[in-house]
C-alpha cells in the first residue's frame, strides 16, 4: 500500500467541513474555546480537563431542575464548581473533612447554585436522610479504604449511610478503580532502559517497579511492606519481564507516570473492590444498578499505556490495556420496585412464536439470506419544546423493561464489560395506525392525539412533523423505524405515567414513566454509554438540525487522517436517483438457511422484598441470534482527507432485502462492517483485528463512541463503532464490497432518507467530532501534539515499545525524549 501523507488536524478539519477557517498561528482552536466560554461564562479560565471531568461525571446523571447533588470529598472544589456552572438549574454541595480546603473552596468558587460544607462523608456529613437527588463519589472511596488501614468495611458502611441520604429514585455515582480478578498473577513486560538517577522520580519504569515492590504498603509494620515480584528472563532483547500479582501490576501502572506525587500516593491503594464486589454491595442496599462499566480513557491509554508496557496472563496470553477507572450508577428504589431484568431459563411453553424467520433469494447473485419479522407496526413520537432561554427539552419514556439486553451470553464475549439493569430510555412508541391517521395539517386531530396518547398539549399551531426513517439491520431485521416530532406546551409535573402500554413489556413490574429531559443531556448520557440507544441519539441529533440548533459534541476524532485521493468517489445525486428507481431482485422462498435461530426464554423481574432480592414478575420473551456469527459486530467508517483538503468518508452500496420491502428498492448506503469472531474478547483485540483485516497499522484504527444495541426488542446483538484511515488507495482485500468515498458534510444530507442506522450513527458522530474541534475534548491536546510531531524528525521515547518511529508527547515525569536507533528492533505492536 502506498504511503499516505499524514495531515495535521489543525490544518483543515473545520475548513474541509465548511466551517470558518482557523488561525493556525494561534493556539489551536482557541477561538472555539472562547466561543464555548462565552456560552458558559462562569467557566472562563477553568482548565479544559476540569470541565471535561465535570461533564463526564454529570453525563451519567439525568436529573430534573431543582435537584440537589452532593459531591463527596470535593477536595479543592474546582470540579464541583464546574459541575454547578454546567448545570445552573441544579444545586451542588461540596463536602470535605479538611476545613482548610473548604475555606479555600468557599473563597475561590462562588455561584448561586453552589455551596461548600465541612463534613465527614462516612457519617452522613450532617445531611438529612432522604433529602438528596444524587450523590457523587468520584475517586474518593479508595482514599477511605487506604485511610482505614486497607479495610473495606468502612467503605461498605459509608455506602450504606450515604444511600440513606437519597430520596427514593435518587442516584449514586461511583467512579473509582476496580480490582482485577482476585488471585491472578500476570506478566508485565517493559523496555529495558537505564535509570538517570537512584531517586525514585528519575528511575526508569522497570527500576521504579522494583523500588515500588519494596516500598508499597508503608503503613504495615517494619519489614512487612512490599509485594511479590519476580524478574524472569526476557523474551526479547532490550526488554525486561516481571511476574507479579495482577493487583500490584495494576497499582503500578496507574501511578508510574505521576512521579511528583509518588511519596504522597505511596501509602494509598487504588483498587480494593472487584467490579463484582461493587455490584454485590450496591445490590445489597436494594439499589437498581442502572449501569456499571470499566472505563478506558483514550488519552491515558495512548499517552501512558501504548508502547510503554505489555500485560500477559500467566500462560502468556495478551491481556490488553487495563481500565483507567470503573463507573457504577445506582438508583435507590422502594420495596417491590423493579431492580433488574434478566434471562432465567429456557421456556417450556409451546406458545406460538412471535418472531418468524423466513428466507429471501437475490435473483441477481443467487445468494439466500434469512430475515426475521414480527407483527409490529410502531412509530416513535418525540414531543419537544424550546424554553425561553433556548434549551431544547424532549419527552421520553424511561425505565422501559428490555430484558433482552441481559440475555445469557451465547455467541461472543461482552467486549466492553458494560452491564445495565435492563431499564432503558427510549422515544415514546405508539401504534403506527394511530399516528398515520393524523394528517400533517389537522390541528384538531393532533390535539386529541396528544391528549389521549401522550398526555400533552400541542403548542399553538403545531402538528406532527416528519423525522428520520431508518433500518436497525437492513440485512436481516424486517423493521423500519419512523419518527414524528411534535412541539408541545409545558405541563405541570415533568414525570407521569404513559397512556399506552406496549405488548412487548406487559407482565413486568416496571412499566416505565414519561419524563421531560434536556435533549443535550440525553445525548451526553448516550455518548458516555449509560444509554445504549443509537436510535434515540439520531432522533435527537436530527431534531437539533431541524430546529437550526447545534448539539454540543464533547469528543473529537482521535485519528490523524491520512491525506490521499480516494480511488473511487461517489456521485450522491446519482445515488439518490438510483435509490428512487424500482428494483425487486429479492424474492421470498420456502424454508430457511438456518443462520438465524429464535430463542424463547423466561425473563425475571427482580426487586427488593423484605430485606432481600426476590422475583416480582416473569414472562416469556423471544429473541433471535445467529449461529454463524457472534453478537458483536464492528461497524467501520473509513476516513481520509483529499489533496484539496476535504474530509472524505468511505461507504458501500448494497442491495438488501428489508429496504426493498418498504421502498421498492433494496439499494442501501452502509458502512463497512465485520462480524467479530469468538476469540475476540476485548476492545483492544477488536481494534487490532480490524487493523489486520484492513491491512493498516493499529494506530490507524480508533473507537468512534460507545457501543449500542442493534435492536433491544429483537436481538442482544451489539454494534461497536470504529473509524480508520489509510485505506482510500491500494486496498488489496475488499472486505465489504467496493468502498466509495464522498465528502463527509455531503453524506450528512443522506441521513434524512431511508438509512442503515449504524451508518447514520457513524456519519453523525464523525461529523460532530471533526466539526466540534473543542479544546475541552479529552483527546484534543494529545491529538494536536501528535499532529505537530508528524512534521518533526522521527523521535521516540527510550521507554516506547511500539517500534514504529512515532513520537510521544513530552512528559518530563516519564523520562527524557531521546533518539532511539534501536526502537525498530523492539516488539511489533501487533
């Protein structure tokens, strides 16, 4: 493959997408950051990393105006202040036991919705029980554990006490570190680099590990501190190999780059509960564990992990990068309220199947495919309003029971280890015949419809508006999602019971509620993964677009785009004309290929009953899986930058059976995709697998947001979005038909047509990231430093194992930047 020229991010993403040109002589996107500060004037001067942390924290908590939130262990108060500035309708209290820190916080940070108090977070801090809407425990529980002589009982007691402070349905966010699997030993491999001094702050990373193994747990009695560390013969020249407990490998990895605070942090242990321990203790409180997940901060991974070490199991199996933190969101529920929905056992009932599998043959190619269908004709309706201050709010249905997301794993691992309670947030879904009966200009019928089926009143002169139409899986799920928008008036009480109960969730204890929420907050919750609903994401993004409003994107494309002219460019006008023509190549035939299999199982709705968890209700649910592939599918958007500076995205044109049934033509615009095989067990392995299949370096592949469910009412299949660059020319192995390219901005125009949902997600997310160029993005500074380094002589850290000649960002804490002539002899990143 020809070597592509790599262009700087700052030299053209915004210009190529049609935004105003930035001044490259100034600090990158300082103008954009200034615009952001103008929208949030109280944040001016606050570091982007602080804003990002505050945003990330609050994105996990969908709260109503007037809610009261306590930040336990607020430290210097900066993050608490940023959370309050970002959420002016919510009141925040920062609590810390250190009187000096609280005094400084009170002096430094002043907002009408913010206060600071001295208090003991282990004893309730003097807060009245049942008075809080949310509690934030951000990197504070491990401090409590360490200060209790490594005893986890005070942590459990603290969680119990804090939970009593919450109102019913109040939320607790925990962000900390999770202990790797107990009792497991690992191999840790690092470059063999000579230390610059015997001082801990100037030791090479292998020597620092040896020092740490001798000095860890300094609170223990003399002679008892430290942990087991065994150095083994190296596998490769210029490397060192160690065997140690996974816990201590993780502790070392988390702190090795923070040399300035090494002495302060030495007595602390970051990881003490496993992920299972967190879930178990929160469940024992009677909590609905809405969401829990390890988190991988991409900036930390790229700057501190990749190329700096390798982890293997005791038998030599690669383990990938460990998580940089763990997140759990728990909701306090009253007795006999639904806590978790999950598959319990196969059903023994001989009921008629709700899902039907049939086969269709492509008369042109002769290929036969299985499709699954059900008797369902529903339309998503999203009522919305814009407040006087310009905030877009929408009414959604939250707490919907979707037990299929917790189906027993069958084909494939849970790659990102995310877990949900099974209570989902979705658009309000109503029978299609009811919605289609209302003409677009009939205000009277619209008003009756809104009253009888939504419990809302339309705004003056408002009628139903058409929204996007898309297919969740146009290759095998026989459904098309239609969307309608309706501008409504405000109502008294922003949480109320739905007027319509769908057959798909009857029989469970949880029915869900209709709730008015900030539309941007829902997008934020989707972007961090707590709401795995790409369908709702696109509906909100398109509503913003329809109203001429801008949705904020807090992330940026982490790739450095290759500059190369694509082999094949698309004529989008021709594509639209071809989609409008008739084409009936797919014909229904008897029998099936056997690729799809329906499963009927008993799903149980569990709740808190008399001090323990017990079943509240159960019902049969039916879903479909493929016996040929796993439940994990990677959807990949190729990106490049043409010589003229345009950002181009690659896509495929396919004839698929489902669009043909609805529109008379099966030609569909899709993104290239790969079914991830069973041996792929984590995200890093998936990334390397994609790089191998597309024949590009692994650095050319990156995640493009969080995973989502293909269709949580039909299948547990998950979609994992990725972007890659460097394949616009010279691809030797087309994986998904011919890939053609078009300007990214122009592809956005296709999103209003019948579209493949994963393709819509990829285009919209990529445009949001490349168009945002926001300095508060976690990836921003790193991406620009890499881009700048591409114009410099190739240099490498002496502790960089990648051996590709790429540069790392300068970090005086981690060693000097030196030219390393031996770097290419080190371990290949594959």
